[in-house]
């Protein structure tokens, strides 16, 4: 194949080069011949025009052309001036020669030559060919006119065909030499290219394939200069690697087959032993079936009970002998089961499914109502399809579940009573407390001078206690309204940074009292959000106040704000530091507020309950400076109100702390997320920082 491909390519190249160069040479010769004839014609035309001009000057003097002397000499001089011009003949208006450069040409007939191209036709001169005994001549005719414009003679100039043939012969010889040289060089280059770029790579590929066919996969085909052939070689190498791998796998499989054959012989010996063990296992299975803690019955294809264990007797109250042989419908009627058609459909469908679960309510032989959980699964026994039905007694579990539901309903009722109590208590306490606060304010302002110092101090303590009680009542009202979802929000654009700074200014007295430092790291690029400014300030006051309360004297509290883009989904889940992933997430912009402190921290168990009503964690006495405002324990409503305000704005709040330790003070951080638009709905969140 190698020799055939090489010969075909070389032969094809030879034919193409030969035809191309030969055609180009023929065209060049034809063009040269035409150009050479045109050149000679132009030369003859030019000489004839010059002679015509001289003759017409003489004719203008009134002489006849026959009377002009020396025209014969003029014709001879003109022929001698250009060796390639053969003759010069002047004929009269009847085409008869009157002057010739040589007497031989006087016998020629120039009548046809005078009908050639006109004098003004210089675009494409065409000579009239005249055949003579001396050969073929190309003739040009130049008309001569008298002073009045009448034609009186024609000047004929001609050059022989042999001149053109001699010129063409030389050109053909040179073209042939150039043709041969060009052909040899081109053909040599083609042969070199074919051998180097096609035949040699193909030979290397063929050698590689020969090695592969002989089972030698370790000698890959080296890189080839042609892209397509190189890709072919690379693919052949891949095929060779795959064949080598396949060959190794076949050898390995053969060895494994031999080993398997030996193992099969051993397995046959063991099979006989397993057969004996199987008989023992069957006996064990029967024992396990009898000793199972659940009632188990086996149904055949006709839904007839063929096996019933001992627990079936305890559950149904009937001996196993009476249960076996019963159709499942007869058994259910005997047990006075509820919804028998549905149960029959369940057992029927279980034959075609791997597992079916349902519930069974019966009255056994002792007239005791029982509830059983059915687990039916289809099993194969030889060519028979059986149904195994396991019935677990869940009567006591159902009773416990019923009791739990009743307890949950009672707790819900108590929770509603608690909410009603909170609302009623806050409302009933508000009126007398207002009177107390009014009279104490009157005593401390208008009639202060009438009071003794001891009395004034006592009244001041009453006013402080009334103010604290008023704050607790307000918190109770807020908690009640939040629980009943009756807390209305007045939505307006709120600058969170400005609101946070205003909250810090209001609490600066307490920072100074505890000698605590407050630092802020506020993102000034965050936009305003829609929210209730009063409630948001209440939220920030409660969270920052909580940080002041549980941070030692001289401690540090940090407030940070930033803009985050969170993934929000329709599925609502509890958010924490490891926010869960949910489906149908949509990005939404949130403002994140972080209030961090280096206080006593919060225990892990308390972190899940710290936002509950009336729940407060930690021991303030262990770190407080002894001021009354922060030494007494609160009502445990501040963080609950904060959580309610955040959730009503469509956000989330949670706390993170390493734990409770008043010695090392690990601190805690409260995270608050508020959406730019609280009307965007509820859902679970996943962090994705907008600046990342």
C-alpha cells in the first residue's frame, strides 16, 4: 500500500504540473506572437504614415503622383532602414503598382490589401496576409490623398511571416528550457514533500500498526509533523494502551477464572455442608417466628393464612390452629375489624409492592379493643409469592399519644389564659400606677420644699419603683400585643446608623455609670430601611441594655452595621450561625446589626431559651458594680420584645456565645437582620455577603 500511495501521488503531481506549466507556456507564446505582430504592424504603419506625409506635401503643389520623381528610391530607402520590412509598394487608386522597392512585388495583387483597416484604426492593427511565391507577407495599407482630400494612391508595407516564425522559434526554445527547469524543480519539491510529509508519516503509522497487530503494545508511535496524521497516531497510541490494558485484564481474568474454578470445586463441597446448616437455620427461623414479640401471619396467593406465630394467639385471642386456614376476610370479620374493605385492598396491593404500612383496629376474643400497626411485605418462596404481615400492638402507644394531645391542648389553653392575664393585668395596673406616678411627680416638683429630706428620698424611691413598674407594664403590654399580632408598625424610612447612634446617646449615662466603653463600626453606605422608628429604637435599647447589664465594669461593647445579601426561601426554618440551605432561594438585601460584648457570656442551654418570655440567664451579682439599676434581675421581657419587633419587620435575631464563664468573660454577640423592605415575607436565610 505504501508504494501504491507514493506512486499515485507522484503520478498525479506529474500530470498536474505538466498540464499547468504547458498551458501557461502556450498562453505566453500566443500572447507574445500577437504582441510581436502588433509591434511590426505599428512600425510599418508609422513608416507608411511618414512617407505619406512627404508625398501629400508634394501633391499639394499640384503635381500628379506619377509625376513625382524619386519615390522608387524612397521606397528602397525605407526598406533598407528596417531589415525586417520586405517591400514598399505604392499603388494607384485602381490598386496597380506604380512605384516598388523591388520589381518582383510589382506583379502582386494589392486590391484585397486596400480593404483592410482604416488609417484611424490604431486600437487593434490587423495586417492583410498576402501569399506570394516567396512566402507569406503581412501587409499594411496607408492611403494617400490629394490636396482636395481625394484618395490618389495607397502605400503598402509588408514584412514576411518567416520573421515572426524565427522570433517565435527562439521564444519556444527558451520557454521549453524554462519549462523543463521549472518542472524539474517543482516536481522535485513535490516528491520531497510527499516522501517527507505523507509517505514517511504513513509508513511510521503502518509500522506502529504492524507492531500492535503482532502484540507489541510497548512501542508507541512517535509525534508526527502533520496535525491530522499526528492525531491519528495519538489515537492509535490510545488504542494500543487500551489493547494492552485489555490484554492484561484478559490474562488476569484467565488467572482469576482458574482460581474461580478451583474455588467452585471448594464451594460445591461447602454447599453440601451449607445444606445441612440450612436445615438447622429453618428450624431456627421457625423458633424465632414463634418467639417474636409481634404477631406474624403469612398469606398465600389466595390470601389465606398458612402460618401464624405464638404472639398471634395473644393478640387475636384465638388459637393459631383456628387462625390458620382462614381467609383474610373471614379473619377480619371474626375479629370485628374496622374498615374491612380498605384493609382487604391494602393486603391485595401489598402482593405487588415491596412494603405497605397501615393500621388495624380489632376487638379480640376477650372483647378487648386493640390497635395494631400493620407492616406487610411481599416475599418469594420458590415459585410461590407469599405475603408476610407483621402486626405490632400499639394500643398503649396510642393511649399515650392521646394523653399527650390532650396535655398539649391544655397547655395551649393555659397559654391563652396567660396572654389574657397579661393583657388584663397590664390594663388594671396601668390606672393606679398612673395615679401613683402623678402624685409622686407632684410631691417631687410642686411641694418639694414642704418635705423633709428623709421623706423626699422615700418619695424618690417610690417614683423610681413606679417608673420601673411602668416599664414592666409597658413590656407586658408589648409582649401581649406581639403574641396576639396586634402590634401595629408605622413604616417610614429609617437610617439605622443614626438610630443606633441616638440609642447609644440615650444610654450614655449607664455607660458612664459602669465605666464601660462603646465602640462603633458603621457602614455609611447602607441605605435606609422601611420600619417603625420607635419600635426599632426599643429593640436596640433592649439589646444594648442587656449587654450593659451582663458586661463587667470597665468592659467594652461593640456595635457594627453592614449590608448583606442573603438567600431567602419560602420554607421557614430557625436561623443560627450555620444557616441551613433550602430550596427556592431568592437573594434579598438585609442590614446586619451586631452588638458584641466581653461580658460573662451565655450558657449553651440558655441560648435557645434566652428570647422566651420571663426568662433571664446569668448572675448579675457576680460582676455588677452594685448599682440598683443593674443589680436586680429584670422581668425577662426585653429580649422577647426585641425578638417580636425583629420578626414583625421580617428579620431574624439570634445570639452566639462560647458559653457562660464569669472568670474569663468570653462575651456574647447578638446578630440582628432587618430587610430593606419588611413586606417581603417570611422565610429562611442563608448568608452571602454583598461585598464578597
